[in-house]
């Protein structure tokens, strides 16, 4: 099973991402919030995210 990637808005209304392993453990997360969702996705891509 592949890792699950989640994109969400935090309490400051900024976009963040988190990567969860198949065992439920968080194995990666954005270190900062982004005003634009695409900027957040671009950061996730640099950290291994693939839309496919």
C-alpha cells in the first residue's frame, strides 16, 4: 500500500501537507504554511509527492 498524502488548511488558513504511511504513522509534513495551494503542492512534489 502506498503512502497517503493529505492537503489541508491549518488554523491560520494556510495550506499544509502531510504524508502518512500505510501503518498510520506520519512520515512527513510541511514545515511551513502556504497561502496558495499550488505552492503547497509544489513543496510536496519536492518531497516525493506524485499525482500518479
